C-alpha cells in the first residue's frame, strides 16, 4: 500500500533532520529542530519530488544565515544555488530572509519581486521563536506560540532564474530598501498614531478660519482614521514659507516618522513646480486635504500612497504649514457605508440634496446606491462639485448598454481618474489595455493603474488612475475621448458591419454583413482591419459571381521601401503555391512570405480563400502601385488564364510600365527573331529589354503609333524612331545594342498587324475583346541579317498555343502548309521548302509560298492532340486572313482596323503538306467565314474547288 503525500513529506523531513544531526558537529540537534519547523507548513507536493540532498543544502544555507544574523538585524541573501558553491542546486534563484517578525513582510517582498518582473515559484515563510545562549547561538527553535524567545520571520523565495549579476545586486538593494521601509513604518506606527490623535485633539473651531461643522467633521474623520481605518506608514510636519515669490513647504526637523524618517534631509518644493492656481490651493482655508501622494507604496499594497493632510493656521487665520500623513486606507474603510464615515457622509448628503430627488422614489434610491457603491478613493478625494455631475450622469445611464466615461483631474494635476462604464459582455483584458492607451494618450500620462468591478449590472465599471505631470495635461474633450473609447470597444465584427454600411449603404451593407459575419478567422482579423476586409469582400463577391480569380496589388503605408503586398482570391480548394510563385517571380517580384486565409460566408457561395503575399521588388524594379496596379493585375490574370506566357518578358509590366498586350507584341517579335536564327537566347533578350526599360517603352510606343487605326501619327512615328536611335547610342554593351536594333528593325519592317482587331462570336478570344493570337506581315527586305533567300512577304502568327510562319515569294503564289515538329527552327524548315519549290515549280510559276506551324502545348492523348493541331492550324489561317485584302465586286477592300504600309494584296492561296492533307476543307470553311473572295478555292485539294494536282498544275504535269 502506497503512502500518502503527507507521509512522504514527513519521511523526507526526518531524513533531512537526521542528516543535520549527523553532519553538524555542534548544534546539529537544534538545526534539526529548525528543519522540522522550517518545512512544517510547506505543501507536500512542493517537497516530495525534491532531492533530499537539495533540501538538506537549502535548509542548512538558511540556518547558517540565521546564525550569522544578530538579534534585531536583517539577514538577506540573493543567489543562484549550485553544488560547487552552495552545496545544493535549484533551477531557480533563491532569496533568503531572516527578519524580526512584523506585519506586511510577505506582501511587501512579494510586490517588490513582482515589480522587478519575477515569478515566485515557491515560498517558505515560518515565523519562529528562537532562544539564544549568552554567546548568541540558538538553543531552541519552535513555531511562534509554541516557545519563548526572539520572534523571527524566516522566508525563502524561489523565483525565476536570473544570471545577470548586476540585476541580482539591484534586486538585493531594492529588497533591503523595502525591508527598511517596512521596519520604519511598523516601528514608528505607535508614535504616528499618537501624533494623529494629538492633532485631532488640538483642533479648535474657535481658532480656525473654517466653519464649525467642517472642523467637527474633520476631527471625527481623524478619529475614524485612527480607529483601524488608515494604515499609517509615514508622517512629517511642514512649514509653508514664501521665498522669492514662490511657496515652499519645508519639512520640520525631527518630525519625520515611518517612511518620512529622512524627510528633514530633503528640500520638498512640491508647490514650486505648480502653476499659480495650484499654489493658491495651499493657501485656501480648507482644513483637510485628501488625495494621492506622488509615490507608490513599498509596503503592504502596490498602489499610490494615500495622502491625508491637516492644514496649520496662525492666529490671523493664514495657512502656515501642514501635518502630513501617508498611508493606505484599510479594507474596513472600503467596506463601511459612506453614510457612516465622517466627511464622506457630508459629501453624499450634499449631492443628494442638490439632485432634489425624493428619497423614496426610484431615482432617489438609485442615486443613493450609486454613491454608496462609488469607488471609495474617488469619494474621498473628489469635491461635491466634482461628484454631482458624475453621480447624476451614472444615474441617467439607467443600465443602458452604452459606454460612458467620467473624467476627474486631481487638484494638483498629479493624476487623473477616468470612471468608465462598458457593457460587461464586451469587457476583456485586451479592451482594457486599448482603453488605457487611449486615456494615456489623451491626458499625456506616463502610467496607469486600474480597478474593475462586476456586479449584477449589465455594465462593468473600470476606474483608471492615469499618472500625469503637473502643468502638462493638455486640453481635452470628453466626447472625443468617449468616441475613441467606443472605437476600442467595437469588436472586429462590429467594425466590419459599420465599414460595409459606409461603403455600400445600409441595405447593401447589411446584406453583405449577414453573409460574411463570422466568415473570417482569427488570423485574418488579427492581420487586417474591417475597412480592408470590405475590399476583400468585394473581390470575393466577384469570384462568387463567376470571376475566375480576384486580385489586388497594394502597398501598406507601414511597408519598408521596396516591399509590397499582393492578394489572390478564389474558390476552394486553395491554389498550389507552386502555380503562383513562378508567375510573380517572372514579373520581377521576390516572394518573401505567404499567408493563406479561409473565408466561409453563409449561403451557397461555398468556402473561399484569400492568399496574401509579402513581395519585394527585384533589382531594377521600382513599383508605383497607383500607376501600375491595373496593368499588373490584368497581366497576372492573363498568365493565370493561359492567354499570356509565363516568362521573363512579363517583367516589363512593372519594369517598363507596359500593358500585357504590349508585352505580347514584344514577345511575339522575340519569338520571330529566334526563328530567324538571331544569335541571342530568349532569356538574354528578356534581360536586355528589362535592363533598358525606357527604350523598351519607346519601342512599344512606336508600334502603337504605327498601327493604331484610331490615331495614326506619322510624325510621332518619326519622332519615336529618332529618339530610339539616339538612345541606342548610349547602350554600352554591343550585344544589347544589336538586340534592341533588331527589335526596332522588325517593328519598322512590319507592314500589317491584327493587333487592333477584336474577336467575333465563335472565334478564339473573348467576344469583343483581344484575339488570342497576333499576326504580323513583314517586308523581309527591311529585316537585317535575314537568312537567304528572302521572300517578298512573311506572315508571322503567334499565340501561347501556337507559332506559325508563311513565306511568299511573290504577289501571286501558292504553297502547302505543314505541321512541323521542329519548334526551335521551323522557319528554317519552311525556308528550305521554299528553296526547293522555286526549283521544282520554275516551269509552272516563277515563285511560290510555303507555311508551317508548331503546337506548343501538345496533349498526351491522340484525340486531344489532333484537336489541338486543328486549332493551331486554324490559328495560322485566321492570322493570315485577318491581315489580307479582300475583293468585293472587283474592288479591293482592306481588312478592318488594319493600318497598311504596302500596296493592295488580295491574293492568298494555301495547300496541304505534311500533317495537313485533310485540312483543306477546314481552311476553305474559314475563308467562307471571313467572306474571302476565293471561297473554297482558298485551299486546293478540298472536297470542293479546284485540285491543282488533278489539273496538272505541278512540275510533273508540266
């Protein structure tokens, strides 16, 4: 059968006592007595898990301190136990005390430890009766009441481990000071009480310039205070003198008692620093002064000391000094009804009489209850003129769940009090801290204390005491403070409701609130304000309405230079970060951190998500969010949708301020240049355009000036081309100069483009928006270093899904279109076919044409692959037809919204080649869709129209 914790404790103590008896050559038996009494009242669970050797070392250490401490002295040690030095070990710092027994010791030491920020893990504090022999050695040890001898408080505190020697030394000095204060207060208490009674007895209404009733109440109050209602901690007498026009209070030598024992050694100039109206307070014929002292108590309770002053008058009725008592009102003073306390009873009666409410009425009874339960310190210190508006204001509150605040400034401006009533279900520690911050800021305070009371009322009452500096309390508006306090009281959800109503009106705002109340988790609420959530809700609503994605680029005001944020919004499940990060990085942004948030609105929307990215600008990127936000968000959305390739060209959105379609133009040109065997990689071209962003911007502007059908501007084109040429003179790296000149040349060699055309119903792209592909017609003679032979015209078609080329040797030419598998150099393949065709068909037509396309995103499945091939083939056909003239009733009709830099050119005929043998009907169907004049003769070899082979229009046929 296992023994109880109490039995284990008793066994452990006896082992320690036996060890002391055995190991100490002299006095071992007395030390064993000490150990038994030392641990007697310690809870078993605080001992039974300790090593007996550590308990032995701890008690022996304290026993040695007791033996070294002379009667009447204070023994104090602060140290970190360790085997090498102290014979026992502990994870905590140890504080050992041997003090003549007196009140307030444990309270005072504990609050000093708390002031230093230490947690007490174990406290041992027996009070012992110790008998000594004539040499000062202990003869016997017993608990107080069980033996005769010197009464000693023996205390051991185990606190958080502190390894900083300087902090330990400071702690020791402060503890010694606190113990000196306790001793001084306790030793001088009888003399302070006698002095208080003497002063009360000396009050004579006949000799004082105050009403008799006031004198009688003052004397009664002093008698009441002396009757165990005021803990006397300090006293000194002061004389009031005028020096150099200033009032100065001088402590009278020999009068200091308790905490004021050394008052005569200090020159107290309390009134010197006060403004004139406060100095007048010192001369006012008021007998009692009840307020708070500047200092906090080091004894008993960690609060501001209460200050009880009795003014001294000369025979002429002038104030000549003051008797000042410092202390703390006892618990009985706070529990007694104010209607039975002198001075206070007069105050509350005066307030009730001023209110004029019948005593038996509901309001009269309520006012009496308010005053009876009013914070006692405030009731002691406030005047009737201050109490009346506050008490009646509380009365008018009538249990309504509204926040109210009542502020009172101390007469000497050393503190201000704020009595706040707040709905109790809203009150918590976080709210209290926020309210405290508001009050400190509004009153220019430098610290605060608080007291909270919960009764049966629906309101919680919080009293704040804000420490202030005399003469430095700013002008303030109670209504403004109340408004700021109301803001702190509002929950995040309250703020969301108000922000939604502000943004969307009452009807729309409440509807959105009903849907999104409770939808955002604690992490989101911690990171974002309700106003920020309104924008997020708007973007989430767009997603619910069918938008594939919501986006928001922003830069918080507190963000460091070069940092910004980006939010993505979508439906569950959340997108993989591996899909998003490369997009952001290739747009010139480094992703530093990502925070996901789940959003669960009510209704049928289903779960949603928000991804918030911390981003940092890459080298060369300087983001003006207001200018590029829309450009960035549009570009990201196009990359997400697959309409914009995810590569380094996208860096130009932020780096050069280009829109996503302008980026497409430059990418399309770069893809064409790669097919012409330009000796530069795509990544090098990306870097060059990004590094020379101003020139890149001019290149894009030149393209727009050349081909915008709504704003043709030849002079602008010439100006831009000249500006680019001038800027190129400052490009130091030769290869970069060559790259930029190639882009300039190919733009100037462009004869036509479909860039400004919009998609039609049934065509790829958004109806009425940009087409999903671009086509360009070039004059190869203007493109430098183009591989020979150079055709008369080239048409280049680009899209994220396909790239294609059509080379034509003359205005009238025909040739096949092939599906190429040479993605890196299919133009070279097609150019080789053109060379062969020129030889083979020389007897038929002097010149010919050839085309080819590649599939950039081939699916794995055969059927899906063939569908993608057809799509890419159609892309080439559409790209060519977009920019080819038509014949209508024998008249040449240019294509819509195409600026032409060449002559009429309506002839375009294609044929089948490798991989497209069955596509002629597809091409002819597109010709009919476009209303092209050749109709089903557009592509030979189809089920309708001519067949050049059957008609013998071949080399063999010739």
